[in-house]
């Protein structure tokens, strides 16, 4: 006796195909509330960021390209810009290494005083930068109890920037480390992978976006630092004067074009470094 096996009748493709554009249209259409929120966001962003940046660029280009270059060709200005860029780059590299290690210790290790260390790391966020300069001056000034008399030297710039930028990489990497799946690492170890291989091929690609984001924040913060350097560095030309102090000097000397030119150069360098860091993290992710 033949057995009849029922077969499922395929659904008509027409309605399903028509429903997708409708769903996409629904997702792409702004509601009144969303439109108001977007408008407020763009207005706030324009007032705080976009319009001031445009104003700085316009002021810097008032005298034309030759005047812009002449402002930056000043020996004292060039020395201040180069010191700022060099110091911010070195401190950012240090933060990438030390910040990642600190985040690793906080996430993977258990030890007494861990909660206190968590609080201490955030002190540079909460402490006014002028107070940070006073604290550093008391420890590394002319009467340093450590015997490290770094005030009024180029070393003071490295010290101040390292202090104010410490938390950025730590706080960007830490939550990513906490969310990593330990089963993947255990599986790789069971297959004979070394600890270095696990870190380089599994952990680091996952951390690369967070490290790059923290490095970008650290570099940008270092490029614009001023408060912690006022007391500590002495603002000595060709020695410890940074670009932010040079901008203030230009403003005080009734030279807004020069101040805008320095600010535009700092903005350009910061954007370039951010783009480079983004390309690096994308390459690390693809490698992983």
C-alpha cells in the first residue's frame, strides 16, 4: 500500500518581498520625536564644536596662506608646537603600554587594595588640572622629597601629560577585557597555542579598537593641556613652553591670527593622528 507523504507548500514570494522594503522604510523614517532629538543634537554640536572650529580656521586664514605659514615659522612658536607634538606622542605610546597592563591587572587579577586602585586611576579625571600641577610641583619641584628636580624643565611637560592622560587607555580597555570570552582562550590553549600566540592572535585584535580609541583621546588631551603646566613647567621658551601657552601669549599680545594659526595646526595634527590610529586598529582587527 503506497504511503502518501505530504509536502509543504512554499509560501508565495510576493508578500515577503514586498514586506522588506516596507520594514526598511519604517526603520529609515524619522518620527517627530526622533527628528526633534536630532535637530537639538546638531544645534548643540554646532554651537559648541562646529561653529567655533570654523571661526578659528577663518581667523587663521585671514591673511592668506603666506601669513599662516609666517605665523608658524616663528622659531619660538615652532619650538612650542614641536615640543607639544613630541611629548604627546611619547606619552601616548607609554599610555598604550602601561594603560593596557593596568587594565589587564584590574580585570584578570585579584589582590588586596584593588578597589582603592580603581579610585586612584580616576583621580586625574576629577582633579582640576591646576591642582594637579600644584601636586606635581610639590613632589618634583625644587624641594622634591624624591630628589627629582624636574620643574621648569622639558621633563615636567612629559610628567604633567602622563598624569592627566593616564586613565584614558585604562578605562577604554578595561570593559572590553571584562567582556572577552575566556572559553576561546582555553580552547586555543588546549590546542597547544602559547600564551603569546593567544594574546597576539585572539586577545589583542579584540582590544585594538579600545586601545586605539584610548590612544586618540590621550593624544588629543595631551595636545591641548595647559592647566597642569602653568606651575610645573615654568613656560620657558625653547625649553618647556607648549603650544597652548604659546596661544595664550599670542592672545595677550593682540595677535589673534597667530593664536588661530597655532590652534589650526594642533587641530590638523590631532586629526591626522586619529586617522592613523583608526587605520591601525582596523588592520589589527582584520589580522585577528
